[in-house]
């Protein structure tokens, strides 16, 4: 943006200088021969000078209007991408909650099935006990007490019946426990099913809002691209974006303190790192991009909303929106190594967060002016970009 303003200001100044020089030359010629000009000629020339001044002011006004319009378009585009990111985060959280709820329901149903089987076994045992008690009912305690012929046998029978009764009580307690738990599960499942329906409805609403926001972003992108007409303009914009990225990383390093003792860098992980997302590389490191400008990383074509994972442990150095790169995350891995992830749909981590290898840090998107979803990925060593293909499997 600053580069664009500088160019436009230079053009305006040049135009103004030419017009003012012509006006001064015209005035000098008038003053050099006053005897040959009537008062009418002087009045006419003054009007022409006023017209020149008006023309200069009109050019300045037109330049300021174009600058304000471009700034407004860029702000609208950024706002559209911010809205997409917010809804995408909400949708991700809802989807995760939905998955957790389904897992809980599945566990409850599994426990319910197990308890139903246990209930059947206990009912069978209880029925058997009742049947045996009925069949042996003629040997009641009264008859046993009246039978004093064999005291030892009497003692054994009393002990036996006592054990049988204790087993019956325990069996009844067990089946009561199972029935109580089954009743609790039924109620919990009913509540969870209500929650499930509500979450699904919420998820559908978020999907609709996301579709609307993506449509608004597409319109904003189309308006933004109208301002970049020639390849020369695109090249200047790319250079300005690269410089802005470098400045943002430098500024972040002064704010986020990374303890090098806890981070070992990437040197020992060469050719061992996994790629940050699943997809196909469509632009390779060093490949010509525009004019003399080459790709400083790789562009990976991937599905919208796919997980973007950190390639190694580190500290999130930068996590924000940048012109030309969209939603960007930069991770400091220590020992001078960094990794950069751009054009995300939404960021899952904030500056200062610690991340582990393969931990989700963002969602694949098309922010920063991309027409198709994908991930821009860089690896840097001491500020200079290196070929990611030499580090990832």
C-alpha cells in the first residue's frame, strides 16, 4: 500500500510540476512584453492560470479519491475474510462437540447393552433360586428345629439355608443396581439425543452463514482484483507483500520471547518432517512466479477446512492476517529455524502458544486473495527461505 501511494504521489508531483512550469513560463512571457498585451489579454491569461491551478487540484483530489477507494476495498476484503474465519472456528468447535456427544452416546448404548445382558443372566439365576426355594419349601425351619435326632445335621442345614438366603439377597441387590443404572442411562440418552438435535441444527445454521460469508468474500476479492490490472502492478504488489511479511516477523521476534534452550531446531529432522497438510504441491520452491520473482515456499492444493499441522514443536511467533498471505501462522522452532503457514481459513493458535509436532494450528483456506483453497508453506533458517522438500518426507 505504501509503495502504491509513493508511486501515485510521484506521478501527481510530476504532473503538477509540468503544469506549474508551463504556467510560470506562460506568466513570464506575459510579463516580458507588457506593452504588447492589453488589459483584456492579461485578464484572459489570468483565467488560464486559474484553470491550470484548478486542474492541479482536481488531479490531487482524484488521487486522494483513488487512494481512499483502494484502502476501503482492502478493508472490506479483510473484514470479509475475518468473518469467514470466525464462522469457520465456530463450525469447527460445533463439529468437535457433535463428535464428542456422539462418542458419549455410543458409550452409553454400549453400557446399556452390557447391562441388559447382565440383567437377563441375573433374572435367570433369580428364577432358579425361587424355583429351588419352592421345591425345598417342605423342609422349613420349624420342622428342622423339632428334629433333634441329629444335632450336627441340623447345624449344617441351618448354615446352608442361611447361605442360600444371603445369596438371594445379594442377587436381588445386584439386579436392583442394574435396573437403576439402566433407568439412568435411558434418561441420559434421551437428554443427549435432544442435545444432538440442537447441535445439528446449530451446525446447519453455521454452514449456511459460512456459505454466505464466503460469497461476500468472493465479491470483495473480485473488487480488489479490479485495482490490479497489469502484470507490473501484480509484481509490485507481490514485492510489497513479501516486505510486509518480513517486517511482521521481525516485529514479532521483538515481542515474543522464545527460550532457545527448550527448542532444538530442525537440523536433526531433515527429511523426517511430515508435510503440514494432505494435498498436492502445485507450486515448488524456486519456481518462477511473476517476472523475476520466484516462489520462496511451496503451494499445496488441499481441501477447504482440512487440518494444518505444525511440522515440529515450537512457539507461535505470529498469528494474524497479512495482505497477500491472508491468515498466517509463523512458528519458531529454535536455533534459527521457522516455519510459515499462509492462506488459512482460520487460525487455531495464538502468538505465544506452545505447539507440539503434528498439532493442529489452522484450517486450510483461500484467504489473502486466493481463488482456490490451499496452503502456502515455508521453512526459514536465519531469516532466509530454504526448500521445504529437503526437510519433509
